[in-house]
C-alpha cells in the first residue's frame, strides 16, 4: 500500500477562519501520524478494512461524477460537506462552499450535456480510519442548452473525503486545468 510519502504533491493551506484552521490542522496532524510506520502499525485498520474503504471512496467519487453528468444538482451537492468545512481550489484560487454550490447548481441547470470521466483509475490514499485522499485525471467536455460547446480538456483533481455518520463527504478538493 502506498503512503503519503509515495504521493508527489505539495500542500498549501490558507484559511481565514479559526475553525477551519483547527480542522485542517487536525487532519494534517492525523495524516502525518497515520503515515508514520510505528503509528501505522499501532493504529491502522486491517488491510481488508483499508481495501473496503478505498473501494467505497472510489465508488463514491464515480457516483458523484455520474450525478454531475446527469445534471442532478441535488444529488451532486449531496456528496460535499456543507457544514462550512469544505473548500475548493481551482487553479490556485480558493472557492468556498457558499460560492461553489450556487455556481454548480447554475452550471448544471444551464448544461444540455456533460461528459465528465476519469482517465484511468483514481488513486486512493487512506489518511486514517475515516479520511482518504483521492487523486486522478479527468476528461471533460459538454454542450450548454443554448448550443455553445464547452471545450474538451483534461485536468488533475484531488479530493479529501471524511467519513462521518457512516457517509463519505468531500471536505477539500483541488483541480487544475487544462492538464
């Protein structure tokens, strides 16, 4: 199984709210502890549980993309943590949930067709018993209801999912386009 040290990525966190900073600090600390060999031996779930969780997270992400392709805004936004913790970074620009949700709803309502798929299989890196990082490359193109086409492009996407009350919710995402 890969650890975070096997995943080439850099993290830059800029937060304005103390609650978000505390939550992210806890997540980053837990991630570091979960990747420590001794901590992993003491605290990691069994390989079977990690594997089952990874499958659940990938299934969750695939279902989220299916909701977007179906232009089902209510179902699409249900995959996100709407409690105020979630934040998205688009090409380095912070987009908080209170901005992203209405943008998603407006976009999905204006689209006639959305083709959004994974290129290959996304990688899932468990961060602990109730958190996982997902990264992958996606391909996108579409048509708006007014007939304008949305150009085909690929992009890199990463997301951090947290399990709470038995459900995986997206608490952080990042996308960079085009790839």
